[in-house]
C-alpha cells in the first residue's frame, strides 16, 4: 500500500470520526444559574474591592439559551440582592452570535429588557427599559452536560428616549447544556 493511500485513508477516517462532533455543534441548548457583582467601576482597585465585598452590588439570576448554526436566542432574569435602595428585578430577551469550539463556546449576545422594583412589573408599563451587551465564554465539562461560564454585562437604560449611564456586571455561570 502506498503512502498516498495510507494518508488518504487516515484523513477519511479522521473526517468520519469528527462528523458526529460537527453535527452536535450545529445546535445547542443551555440552562444556567449565575451570580456576580454589578456596577463595577472599570479599574483594578475597584474590581479587587468588589471581590472582597467592599464595592458593587450582588446580582443573582438564571438564563436559558438555544443556538442553531451559530445564532443564539434566549431569555434572562436576574435580581440585585445587595446594596442601597430597592433591589430591582430585570428580565430580557437575548439574541446574538455563538461560536462553538469543541467544548468551549464564545458568546456575543445583545439584550433588550426591562427593570422594575417587583418581578411582575418587568412585564408591565411601570418598568424601565434597557439595551445591553453580554459577551461571555462557556466550558462544557466532558463527558457530562455540566457547563461553567463567565460573562460581562453592560446595560444602558433607555426609558423616555434617553440613553443613560450603563450598569456593568461580571457574573459566573453554572448549568447544564449541550453544545
């Protein structure tokens, strides 16, 4: 058997072995819970203060995300759980680009949502609207369906036609998924 035939056979077997992975990456679905800090000022000392609990507010939430051929859609709900003033609820629809790389997935998502003092008010007219960006990365722990990830969140309030100063957050995520 010639070297050319051996190489061709090896490449064919490698392509066939990789085919199930490529089909699995065509569609994805994840359900996650997350927690982190919100309203961070973007410098090293304030990030260190937030990690020690001296600055920022806590945020907890959950999201669901489905992806097909690199495009993702989903929903997120979260609640501020510390800090001064009322602790608002937020809910948003997500849409954006998902880039699966074997067990790693890069995510660039946009948000369109509402924030209100009570959970029910995010669905009614007395909530405040916002647009946002949610870049992140997820890791699936093979061979399980456990997914770990981290995301940045930037949200600009848009009520009354004005775009205000953004809220910043960084959240760690854990959940279940296939991608």
